[in-house]
C-alpha cells in the first residue's frame, strides 16, 4: 500500500487538519527534529525551516512571535530610511557550511558574460558631453548559475520556495504576498564573482532584491550603495556622476556583509556596486527574486544577454507580450 492509498486516520498526527504544515513526515521519521538540511527537498508547502534558519532569532513558523515582529519592524524602518536592511546570522552555522560547499560545487556551471556598461545599461549617446555619467562605461563581468541548475536539495533552493520565506519577505516589504518567478532561470540565481571581477555602479530594474552571501572573498567584493541618490522626480546626474568618477567618496556606504546574512535591498533608486574581488577566492551570493504577481517570466533579449540562452517559457512569454497593444517598451 502506498502512502497515498492509506486511509485517513484521525489519531495519526500527520492526518489531522491542524497538523503544522511541512511536518507530516514526522509520523514516519521520529528523528525529524535533528534531520540535517541536506535530507530535505525544496517544497513549496514546507514552513518548518528550523534545519536551515536560526529560528531562535527568527521564528519564521510563528508570525505572531514578538521576536519576529520586532525584526520585521526594524527591517521596515531600515528599508524606509535607506533602502537596505540585513537580517544578521539568518542561516544556522551548519546550513551555512552546506550552502558554502554547494555554492562552490555549483560555480563550475557559471555562465560568464562581460561587457562595458554605464549605470543605466543604456547605449552610448554621442550627443551628450563626454563628462556626462551616461557616457561613463565600466567593465561588468557577471557569472550566474541559473535556477534550473540548482538542485532541489540545496539550501538556497529550499529557502527560495518555502512559504515561510515568502511570508517573511512580504512582511518586510509590507506586501500582502510575494510569489516565486515562473521564469525557469531567473527566480533564483547564484551570482559568482571570481577574483579580479566586479559589478560596477548600477541601478536595478526590480523594485527590490533579496540576497544572501554564501562565500566571501579574501578581500574586496564589498557591497557599496548610495541611498536614494536618484528619485522618481529626477536622475541627479551631477551627484551620480561625482560618485561614478570617484570624486565623491562620502556618499557611498559600505555594507559589512557576512556569509549567512540575509539582505533586502531596494536598488531602483540607490546606485550600488560590488567592488573588485581580490585574493584567490570567489564571492558567491544567492539572489532570491520574488514578485507581487505569480507567473513572471523575464524578457527574451535580457535573458539571452545575462544567461547566454533562453527557454521555451521565455519564447512563449515574449510572443504573448508582442500580442499586447499598449506599445510600451517593457
Ligand atoms: O551580489 C551582490 O551582493 C549584489 C549584486 C547586485 O548588485 C545586483 O544583483 O544588482
């Protein structure tokens, strides 16, 4: 008899409707509390993240816990004030060690693309004066491991799909709900920066990103940002230019990040960069992308640029977009 054929048994804790989500395996695995992170699989119904997350500090399973509520309130304040917030020591030390090792194994699968870009990722405009920041092009090397290559038993894949994680991110952003991307590549990626590479000053097109460093380089690879240096009302080209040219060294802040910290960052208005990685070790960061609506799939051209290939989902989504009549660019 398979588990599915088994009759419902009201005395079995796994069958009770009030059984906590994600804990049904406890009925057949008495040692579940000590089950190590690598024995779990990514599961979009699993709320028990105690094998991965420091749930003493961040009790994600209990939305009403005052410790969690206090953390969420602090994160909201930090995001409001400067567009950046960090949940220190989010991962348990053993889960971090696992994530670090998995990141190292995954890095062999990175797709690298190098190009010269300005902070807006726009083309050169020769009609502008040479001193205009839009004419400052910097070398950007991105190495990405895409979601389809990240196994279901990895720490970052388990975190990404968990409803507890989505609830946390939504609460921190004051959103009703957030959803995984439907994009087979972009929802979860590992960003790989080998020694000698950097991510120059830029803005994000997403309203926010959620990241977690899993491996830190020997030196360099620092995250720097200029809170709200531009606003919906204006680009502030003079201020931005001074930062990009290195004339203004006081506006950029350097965020001290340690592996296992969870970072939320609103990068649409805050110019930011990762400085050149030094030493011998790569810098690895997991990037968790969520959206307000389910079903988000990235643009075809952008996907090709970033990851060197596209999937059927991207091709089909682009056809549907082309069918739209509003004439907007994105
Ligand atoms: O790797 C990071 O810490 C952040 C990367 C970044 O700047 C970005 O994805 O926009």
